[in-house]
């Protein structure tokens, strides 16, 4: 009698169910200053689908010529930063997603 394979089960419950770590959405703003320094700030937006309100506020302040002597405050993930508007040459903002790795049980033991 030959070898007959068992039929494939209709249920996929035998597959190991993996838990996905929750993704952390943030927006990284790099501010380029006149002295050549780059200041990097991470912002946690209320909604990861839209631009953080602090970024749009910075755009508005930079567009206003009367705001050059003002100081702008960012409330980032790691704390507050104050930047003098007239020192800013340019800035860019990039949305990022951080997914923490699951710790292996073997390493914990």
C-alpha cells in the first residue's frame, strides 16, 4: 500500500497567529538654520493622515515678513524647542512610521 497524504485542513486555526506590534506614526521636521546647523524635531500629530498643526503654523509665520523677530515654539515628542524665525533658512517635514519589534520569548527567559 502506498503513502497517501492527509487532506489539507479546511480551517487555518493550525497556523500560528502572530501579533503585530502597534505602529507609531510621527512627523520628523528638519529645520535648516543660517549657521549650517540642522535641528531635527519629532512631532506626534493628532491624525497621522494630516500635517501637524505646528508645521502649518511655522509655514504661516515664515510667510509673514513682520514675524522675522519672533521666536517659534515647537512641542515635540522629546520636549519643547524655541527657534528664532530670522535664523531659519528652510525646513522639511517627513511622515514616518515606527513599528517596534516583538521581543522573542527565548531572549526573555
